C-alpha cells in the first residue's frame, strides 16, 4: 500500500465514521425531541405544581396563625386556672378559719 492509497483509505474511513456519527446524532435527536403536546403537558404540570406550592404556603401560614392563637388561648386558660386555684385555696383557708372560730365559740359556750 503506497502513500496515496493509505490517504484515500484513511479519508474513506474518516468519512464513514463522520456519516455514522451524524446518523446516530440524528437518530438520538429524532427520538428525544419534545413534541408540542408534551410541552403543553409540562406547562400544565408546572402550573399545577405552582398552585400546589401556593396552597401549601397558605396552609402553613394558616397553621402558624392557628398555633399562635391556640398558644395564646392556652396561656390565658392556664392563667385563669391559676387564679381560680388561688381563689379556691383562699376560700378553703377562710372556711377553715371560720370552722375553727365556730368550734371555739361552741366550746366556749359549753
């Protein structure tokens, strides 16, 4: 094989390799191309995802507000309970004092 035949053979091999690469690229492009209906479907999915995220954010905000309200209400209820328990304790102490006073009065009369 002389130099000219070698160059022609190499050029032929490179041309065939180029053609095969181009054909493979065309096939991949052809099968992976996104159609208009798929783009429309992707747009619908993106819109639905956006709406779902907005709904989630609204739900989180509502739950945070509700939690703050419930925490405040719990604190108020606990304060009322403490006040009621203090009042009950004071009433029991007064009742005990009155009972002791009445017993002293009754024992002094007898």
